C-alpha cells in the first residue's frame, strides 16, 4: 500500500510555489492541506540590483539559490531592456531553481551535487579573482556569498526579495485544525513563520504528526523553534521530501491526528 494514501499533509510553502509539492502529494494519494506561512515580495528598493544589471557584462558568474530570486532578477532584466551576456555562466542551487531559469530561457552551467548554498560555493570552479552576482533574499544566510569570498571571488549580493509572514488562510487553518498526518517545511522561513502565525497553537496542531523538513538548514531552524523533526531526506528537493514521507509512513502504523 502507498504510505501516503489518504494521509493529510500540510504544505507551508508560499502559494505560488506550492503547486509542485501539492501535485506530488496528490499523485501519491495524499490530501494536501495548503496553509502558506510565507509571502514573497520584491524589496522596495531594487536600485542595487539595477546597478548590477547595468554592469552585467563585467561578471563571470550569476548564482541563484531560489526561484524567487530568479523571478525578480529576470523581471528587472527585462525592464532594463537587456539580455544575458553570452559569456556569463549561471549556477543554480538545485533542480527547482534550475527549472525556473529554464523557464526564462537561461542555460544553467552548474548545479551542485548537494543542493545547498555551502556546496554551491565550493563547486563553482576557479572563482579566485572572478566576479559573481548573487541576487539574494533580504534575510539570506551568508553561506554562498561568504564561501565564495573566502575562495577569493568578488561577490555582489544585492537583496532582491523579502520573505514575509503570509496572512493566515482561513480555509487552510480550518483544515489544519481538523488534524493532519504530516507537516512539510521547505525553508527555514516556512517553519519560523508557522510558529509566528500560530503562536502557542503551533505545537498542539503538530502533535502526533510527522514533521518533514527539506534539508538540514530547515531542520535546524525547526528544532530551534521546538518543532520535532522526524523526516529529513538526503536529497533536498520536494521529490526527495515526498519520497522520504512515503518511506516513513510505510514503516509507521496507520492512524490520523484527529481533532
């Protein structure tokens, strides 16, 4: 039997990014409960990004760690009426970011073996003395930019988007209150904002559910907030997350977390 058949699985991704995870869950027979905890918005002042775009021909690498960064960058690139220089190489942290770049017509030269900013910083070749543009989240960790600078790269990392707490979705909250079998967190901010939005109710609403985090950074943030983490896949993608949930449920007795 499919371990997710009939299971109620909470999805906390931003609404625009949720369909891929919801579709994977539904393919496995799960019931996806969408309760976005994060809203993505461009920063108010994009002048630093615009200045970098104006000098884009002087960069050797363009690096992205999220589809949100891809969206804001290419929207501003189009607004500037310019395109990507032919010699510019592009790095993406993982498959989802690579797909977002492909949808914009960009060819990706490098995806690291492990889908983390730290590994991306290690695997970009010969960066000593090279110029790297990294359009990032306003609250981005220093993993990529710091790692590249330690290797001798000149990095420009303008903040291009904010990750904000989403307005609570009434329908999603009602479904969450009915009970869930699992909860998924796909970034540190989804976990952080889940607790911020629900306060003292966060822990009781997760009681009895399997908590799945997409990677070690997200898992560490969840644990720091008092959220127990039961599932953390070796492959840090939504496909890996769903596969790990299937495996976890197949080894767990049936039963829901009713309210």
